[in-house]
């Protein structure tokens, strides 16, 4: 079939692509033999071309953007809270048998409520992002605990077992790989704190909006077709 002319897509009232994502149990392996299926609240939204496997819990009103990969097939379990957002191209993965304990339970990756992970960021367990944290474009959090309200700027790396205090600011492209560096961080500037709140508010509108958009003509097979 030839390429459709642009005018074909004008005033199309519903999406013309299939609404497709992959959600499934982790494949059995020697190190993770028991298949577990994700638990995802119906008020959250999974974008097309997102991939979620294993023991993953996703709370209410959370937005999972296109091309997000959430693989609890090695490190496990993962938790993603309420009103958080994983934007386009975010990756979540974890190392086998490496955990942080939150609320008396061990997690490979724990993401709290109203957390924003911006486009292209990598959260690799063991990792904890407490409530209201912001992770910038292409930033990396690996083997680290990020306190509530912290702001990790574009291109920064937080690793090596450090704990970032609440409301700390990690500058652009910084590498925070010692606790001394983590303890020396300044508070989040007002401009960045306001930006993080605005990003979270914008993305909080996407789950109900996209659910209506894609669900308008969804058929029994689970696809929305034009």
C-alpha cells in the first residue's frame, strides 16, 4: 500500500494507529523463576509502544509515556505511585538481589507519588525516588536514594549508594557519586521547584484525557482503530 497523502489525516476524529502496548509476566529464569504479572490501576494510562513486565505495581492517575520500558525481569519488585509520570523513552530496570527497603518492604525500584521522570531518563535499581522528586532529561539514577522534593537536572548522574537529602538540587551534568558530594548540594531554587510542580500538574491531566481519546472507539479486542 502506498503512503497516504497528508490531507487524509486532516480532521480525523479518532486515532488512526492501533492502540498497542505490552503488559505481561516476567519470563521464568533461574534467578527469577516465578512469573508475576503487573498490577496497574485502571485510572492510570499506558501509552502506545510502552512495555511493562513482571512484579510491577502502578498506582492511580499515573502517566506512562510512549516507548517507556519497565522491566522487572531481573531486579524485582517495582513500585510506581499515584499521579507520577514516566515520560517518553524512560527506562526502569534493576539488578538481581539488590534492594532498598521502603515501609518495611524491599524494592528494586521504588517511585513515590507525584514524581516526574523526564524524557530519556534511566532509573536503575536499586533506586528510590521519594514523593515529588523530579528527574531531568537523560539523567541517571542508579544505586541511589533520592529524597522528597529533590530535583535532578538534565544529564546528571546520581549513583554509588548515595542518599540525596530532601529538597536538594543536583546541577545539570553533575555526577553525584560520593556521600560528601550529596551532602554538599544546595536547596532546589524556586524556579526549578516551580517548574517541577508545573510538569507534574501537566502530566496529571494526561491519564484521563488520553484514556478518553483512545477509548472513544475501542473495540472488544482492546484496540482503538480509525
